[in-house]
C-alpha cells in the first residue's frame, strides 16, 4: 500500500513525486516507457515554474541545462519587426520570467532528486491497464515488459500520463476542444560550431511559411516550420523536407547535426473532469495548449503544487475530503488563461492568408511605433478566482485573494536571500505588526507548519523572528492591508486590514479547510 501512485514520469510526474515525498508521502511511479525520452519537447518555462523547481530542491543543479530566454522577436515575411520583448531576468516570482532549457537534462536532474527521497519508488516498463476505486483505496493493475500482470494499491492515483492519458479515459472525462490545429515540423539541432543568435528566440510570421527559431537550452537549438495550404503531410514530414527548410536559416548537414525531426499538431483543449473519487489528472492529461508561450509544462507544475498541499492536509487529518474538490475548481478555470493566451499568439503566428497577414502587420507595426522603449514579456501570472480563498467585501485592500504572491529578498535572523530559501515553503502569515492570535489560532497555524513573520522596512532593522524587506517588495505589495496569508503553492489566500486582520484570515482558512463542503 502506497500513499500516492503516479502514472507517468515526465517532468510533471517527477515534480509531483518530489513535492509529495518531501511532505512525507510514499510514492510509487509507474511509467510505461523503459527509458526517458531522449529529445526535448518543451523548451521554455516561466518564473512560477522556476519557483516550483526550486521548491523541489533542484535549482542549483540546472545551470548547465538552462539559460535566460532573453529577447523574443516577431518579424513579418519582409523582415520587419512586429514585436520585440525581453524576458526580465528578475521577475516577480524571484526568478527569470522565462528560462530556455534542455528538457532531457532537466528530467535527469529531477530523477536524481527523486532517487534521493526514500519515499519515491519508480518502475519503468510498466503500463497501467486498469483502475478500481474502492472508496478507501484505489487498486491499480499493470503489465510489465514480459507480459506479467501486477496489482498495486494506493490511497490516491494521479494521472500524469500525457495527452493520450489512460487515466483520463478511465475517469470518463470529456474534453473541451477549442479547435486550434496546425501541423508543424519540429527540428532539434546541435551545431558543429557554436553560434550566437540575435535575437535568441525568433518568430517569423510569414504567411508563405510561418517559422520559429528558438533556444532549446545551452548548445541546443530548435527550428519549427508550419505546413502551409497545398502541402501534403507525406512530403512535409521527411528528412529531406527538414533540411530544405533549415536551409532558410543557413543550417545544413555540413554545419549541424539533426537530432530529431517530426510533425506535431497543435491542440487547445482541457479535460472536463479532473477528479473522480481518489483519482486525479494533471499536466497534459488534463490540458493541452499551443506551444507558442511555453505554458504547457509550467501549467502542469502549477497543477501538482496545488494538489500536493491539499493532499497533505487530508492525509494528515487536518482537512476534510471536500478540500480536494477545490483542485479542479481552481486549476481548470485558471489554466484557461494560459490556453487562451497561447491561442491568441498562435493566431497571429499561424496566419497564412496574405491579405489578413498584411492587415495584421499594419496594426502591429503601428503599435510598435507608438512605443518609446522595449517592453517586457506580457505577464502570464493569473489569479485564482474560486476555491480556497478569503472572500470579503469590496472594501478589502489590495492585493486580492487568489493573486500569485511575489518573492523578494529578505533577511530573517541573520540569513539573507530569496523568501523561499530564507523562510521556507508553506503557509506564511505576514503582518505589519505582531499578530494578535488566540491559542487555538496559534495551534492551528503550528499544526499547518505555517510561518508567522512581521514585515519591517530594511532600514528599520528587524528583531528576531521579523522579516527585513530588503527591496520593499512586501511592504509595497501589502498595500493597505495589515495581514496577508500565503498558501504553500505561492498564491494568496487573502488579505485583511485592522487590528483583527490576522485573526480573521486564520479563522477563515481554518473554516474552509475543515468544512464538509465547498463554501459559496
């Protein structure tokens, strides 16, 4: 009997296993492939994903497989710049807004971290063929490479088994498909001689052939080419076609090695049901989106960091089972923002109608002329709108419940660094003055493992147990609030003002996680 059985061991399944094991869960992973996939699929992730990877304990292991995404430029078919943005190296999550990475390298580091945790057991070459939810446990049947059948039992099952998810099929979930389909030829390339690319990431919005050239992590590049009307899939998907199209960028067999080429079809869809009883979905099993903003894997990480702390409270008897209902409530609505933005970007990039493309260029060039400086990448940070949140009247000060909390540099008890490194990851109650809490509230927070800190400006000095806000991030963010309660997934439970602000937040959290049903 294991606490959680995870189906699938891609990056999302790996992060889920680590986050759960770090909380004391026993985790069994069943992965049908005998070896990790050796080529990259995703090539970038956002600042929130970086923060989650740091929470997994791998931040200091990724230096040789990641690099700053840097500049991102869109040009039209005539070479004119339509959009130019720069990913901030120090975004609000305390990490770069965008990181380019070599996926096999990141997966290797995550696997190393999982192997260090005694609660994680990974079995490769084992394919799940059946699930039975008995109400108090789930029975899982699987077949190994020799055809032998095995049975496993777990308290919960998490399907991280990709877009063709067996677990989603078992749930009986329908899929809402937003009908965004285009065929792209993906070419992963290693150059014989390193070359500097400016910009590091490029979209060419040419109606004659939309194409992409981006970093796939240090020493790796990716070129992508869209299939255009009149071109058959059979002729498009060949190696000869790959080299012919790479020639548009002066990439030839003489100066590069083609590690992989293949056609993928963009999708924009999400599962209608993310949980049934003791079985959950996450990552591509729950949602798939166009790749143009690098949000697929990042969204999967947000799924599992959301679920991990909720399962932890339920497993420890600190919350009712209804808390797990909020997983779908929060994540299914939240991921729609990433899907919509990815589709919006794809609609611009994938245009093949000459007249429509000319109109698009005119609008974007005019917008570019009106700007006086380069802008940073538009934020993909989005608020949770329902679920485990403090609901108050319209007089509640900003920030609003559900917003992603920032990470600033702080000093606490002589230690200086980012908040997560210095304080830790978990519930955090931040107040402007020492909180007035009764014994029951203190015991509740202690049972959650919550951090309680008074925020002080850096030049005021901070006493023991207080937080020196070195760059004013938290003092500014609190706005008119006197207390803020942050969840373990880095989203804001809520803020409150007045002498009873902290007590109000703690009482509401206690009511919600212990409630027999979702609050209205």
